[in-house]
């Protein structure tokens, strides 16, 4: 070969003999479909060179042995970044105990529905190591389609590799089905779709320091923990996590959004999970999803944030939602069948809108529970229904709750239990008469919202910019508003009376004074509850 140097360029001559020698030393195969595009391959991949198993066997004859329709791998097989691997329909690789397939170049697993690629142990009942992907080129993605993995320590593991997996099946792994270890930034590609993962001892999917992972239409069943995220961001859609033996979804220092997702036992099976969802310093948004069973439905700890919308949490052995030092938002929810409480709050805050808490707190035997138990917490309930509570609807310890425009049905014992200086505010809701006060300083307040309007006495015309002041029976100002263009103030919250363990204190009558500069004054009174 000769190299001729000219200004600004280098020219190569006699390249053909060099290429022929290279091919003789390093056999490479190009896999392109009949239309030239490469089945299941991107344009970039269709022009790439991949080793097939025949190539690998010729390179490692003592490690990769053809055995009928199988490829038997007798020791750990490692391919470099210059040795990308292609596995096609019907390729079946059997690995000796403890051996791994380590790949530093992007892999293309291109099985089909009728011809899966299979990776399994050489000896039934033993565990081979698993498929390890170490590719670190940010422009490359390992693509896996129609792959079956069984009997590995960890089915598929990556540390720096982007990965796209679909229509695959991973079963019976000693530790994890899929383990993705970062750091992988948000720009990386981690996609797992239409895949079944089952019978893995530790985790179905384990994500560590992954900037963005998508898990869609995937079934994870009978694993220790269905899915765990550590310092990761995860988007879950159309996925089911079933029959977990420890936790369904575990998030630590992570963020996740779950849509159209189900966690719980298989139909007709008992739920043995400790928590279906565990959040530790994490946030979870739950949309149109169903959490069922478990000792606890969702457990939030250490500054976590839970946002639930149009979802259901049902049939937990103890609490449907437990929260410690966390914040919860619930909209349009159904929480039903909690053996103890629907919400168990400690040092937490709850905002609920239009949510129904039905049939919670039945307990066992003579031991019953309240639908909402609160300790050193704050809760706001707007609309919705609370009914069928085993004990009280609300049990407050050093806490405060505001119940507005809600429907309160039957309960097992007293409707409300108060202790250690707690307060319950009922707004536009019938205040219960059956209240248990466990101290002398807790209070129940009843209030209404109303609109005060100012109109011209003679013509009935609405009057704008009228100053409205409301005072209680002691002469204290309790509300001050100004009328708008319609002559109304908008909603005004007025406290009617307060109950303690020893007395009822009424704020009625309330005096209403309307003033319009410079001299017009009108005075009225509210003599009774306006409900």
C-alpha cells in the first residue's frame, strides 16, 4: 500500500488488497433485508457490520460450540467495542453456570414472533450470569426484539448502554430481570415495551441513576420487587405489576408518572406484598390507575409527593395510603376496602377534591378504625363522599381538617374523634352531633360560604364598589369584601358557631354593614344558619 501526501489531503492507493487481508483475518457479515433496509434496523444499523454466531464460533472455537440447533457457551464470552453482535430468529444460546455474555458494542437482537432469540442455561436448574451491555457511544442504541432470557443471575444488565427492548420475555432470574445502572442522562434512550418479566428473586426491573426511562405495556409478575427506581425518572404506561412478594413499585430519590397502570395480585390470588407502592423522598403521579391489595397500598416517606387523579386504591390489609412527612394530592379518587384507614397521616398534608372514601376501617373482630387518621397533620377535603367508616370518619391527634361541600354517610361509632388540641372545620356540611372530645381544648367549627350583594333600594340595580363588613356578636370583624360589577362580593366564609368538649359558642347574630362613599350606609343582620 502506498500513501501519497499532497497539500490539504492524504490519498490512499491500492486499498483492495488491504481490505481482502482484513476480511480474511476478521470475518464480518452484513445483515440486510430483501428491500435493503435491514429488518428491525435503523438506516445507520443497516449499513453497519455485525458478527453472527458463526463468526463468533470461528473466533472463539473452544468457548462457542455448535451443538445441533444450539450454540453452547462454555465460559464467559466477551466481545470488544469493535465486535458488534447480531442474533437473529431461531438463535438459541446455552450458557454454562456462572458464564456471561459481555458486549462492549451495541447488540442487535432481531428475533421474530415465530422465531425468538433465546438465552438460557446449559444445565437446567443452574444459573448463568446474564447479558451485560457496556456500549458507551451516545449515538448508538442496543436494540433487542423478541428475546427470551431464562435462568440468569441478572437477565439483561447495562451500565452505560442505551437500550430499546420490545416483545421480549425474561423469566426465573436469580436477582433481577433487567438492571440498568447509570449514570445515564436524560438524553439517553431507555425503552422497555410489550415485555413480560416474571419470577425474578430481587427485582423485575431495577433502574439506578437513569435520567429518563419508558416502560410501556409490560407485565411484571411474581418478583420480589416488581420495579425499583433509585435516583431515576420513570414513565410507566399500560403496565401491570402483579403478585410481588415484597414491593410492587419502589422509588427512592426518584420521580415517576404511572398512567393506566395496575399493581396488585393476579385475579383470584392473595396479595402478599408488603407495600404495593413505596416512596422515599420521591414523587409519583398516578393517572387512571388501580392499586389493589398489599399490606399497605401506598406508603410515602421522607418528604415524598404523591399526586393521584381518577385512580383507585382498594383492598389493602391495613391502610390504603400511609404518609410520613409527605404531601398528597387526590382528585376524583376512589379509596375503598382499607382494613384500617383510607389515609393514615403523620406530619403530612392532604389535599383531596371530589374523592370518595367508602367502606374503610372495618378492621377485624372488635377492633375498628377511622377512614382518616391524622397525627400532627393538615387535611383539606373538598366534595366527595366519606361513608361506611368502621369507627369514626375522622380521628385527629394534634391535627386540623377542613371538610367542605362533602357528603358524610354512616359510620360505625362517633363521626369525629379529637385529641391534643385538634380542630375540625365543617364548611357547608352538617356538623355532626356525635363527636368524641379526648381533651378540653380541641374544637369543632361550623361555617358557611355565602355571597353578599348590594343593590339600589329603589331600582334593584346592582351596586359596584360597595364596601361590605361583617362583624360577629362581639363586634369583631370576621369578613371584609368589596362588591364587583355584578353587585356581589363573591364567596364569603362566615363562621356560625364553635363547639368544644364543654360548650357551644355562637357567633350569631352577624351584623352586615354596607358603605358606599361618600355617605350611603346600609345595615343588616344574619340571625341564623343560612344553610
